[in-house]
C-alpha cells in the first residue's frame, strides 16, 4: 500500500467513524467530518498532510502525491 492510498483510506475511515458517532453518540461529531474535509482541501492545495507525515514515519512507502 502506498502513502497516497493510506491517507485516502484513513480519511474515508474518519468520515465514516464521525458519521457513526454523530448518529449514535452526539451530533457534534459532525465537526470531525468538517475537519477531515478541510484537511483534504488544504492538503490538495499545499501538498502538506499531517496524516501523510505520520504514515511515512510508520514506514509506508511513498506514492505520487506526498513525497
């Protein structure tokens, strides 16, 4: 698995988790979805992604987007 795929999978997982938490725990968990979306937009513009840095430190091989 490349870094790009790991970041996209992590973002998708966070969106699904936040929706589940908002449904079963409290609606304020939708703010996590907002944060993930804004972080994806920011990463697409600047090329900087904190999750990519974390996955890179964990040894995931780099893909095309986050070098």
